C-alpha cells in the first residue's frame, strides 16, 4: 500500500553500551547517538532506559487495512515480558512479521496474556458487553485482526517513556522507522476512499506534530485522559474536544454485525 520503503526489512544486531540490541539498520546511527548522550549515560532510574534486546513493536495488527488505528507512545517493558518473550519463538516471529508487513498480520496484543487481562486487554474489553474474562476477549481475535491495529510513536521498549527523548528527536529529527509509520498513517488519512478511524491515547501533540493532517481529520479522536487512557466510547473526544461516543459506538456496532453474520 505505502510507497515508502519499509526500514524494518533490514535489521541489525549491534552492541549498545555492552548489550546486544535488535534495531532497524536505518535507526542504528541515531540510537547510538542517543544512548551516548550525557543524559542517557547518567540515567539513575532504569525505568527510562531503552530495552533494545527484543524485536521492536511499532505496530500490532494490519496497520495498512484496519478500520481503527489506536495510537500510543511506545511499547512497555516489564521483567515478566522478558521471560515470556524469551520462551516464545512464535511470538518473536509474529513481531518480526508485523514489522515487515508479511504473512498473517493478526492482532497479537493479547498473545502474552495468560490468566488475566494485560494492558491492552484491559483497554479493549470495555468495547464489549459479553466479555467477562480473558478467554472471552481472545475469542474476538478474528474481529480485532480484521478491524483494529495499534501503532507506537516510538518503536523501542522502555518501562516508562523518557521525555528527554523528545528533545533529542527535536534536535536530530525523527528516526527512519518513525518516518515510515507517519507516512503510512498520513497516506491513509489523505485517502478520501479510506474512512479509517484514528484514536490517539497518549502524546497528542507529538502525533499532531508528526502528522499535522490529523488535526483536521474528521475521523480523529482523543482519549479524555492521557495519563490513564480509556477506550470507552464516552471517553473519546474529537480533536476539538467534543464527545465522539455516538460515532465510535456506530463503528463498533457495524463491524460486530459483520462478524455475527459470517
């Protein structure tokens, strides 16, 4: 779909401050530069440190065709994630396929959830009246895979996003992988025949800076509280901050009807 070359088609395993990192080759120079800054080297709290030893996760699902794209900040990291990731080769392959837009681009945001709702499962379960447990939600994966995608402003993991990274990006420019994603979303937003719904959950202004067209896009919505974003339709607002409850509920209702009639 996009005419922009996908930088995720070429990955590099490189040494970053004594640890092996999995990076898009085109991102290597900027990652090395950022992790060599005085600020980064003097980080006292590891929650802001980039966790680069994993296949990145810039998007989940079919980002090129999903009816709804949910925009966030960057993929979160926990020690539990590391354990699950290290023991699941299929999940690692799924991440790579998604980055390279190859194969079965299914919605894998719940794959590492076992008994309880994970971060995104908690967010999305509010869309359904008949979801009481994780298994109920996972039964709707065919619907998610067809209709929903996630995208991260920055594709590399950390426990918390370091706002100083924004200063670095302002000075050095966007990472090539960021440019790729922004162009992909921009193309969809500018396509008059593509009524994609965009929901921004965090870093509103950063997304608007990266894709200015979102400010005027009629199908762009924001969550009402970026500190604790809720995807409940009543908590979604148009860019001009009026309620989008009716519009979002209609999209969900129409797509769920299609699923029921299959």
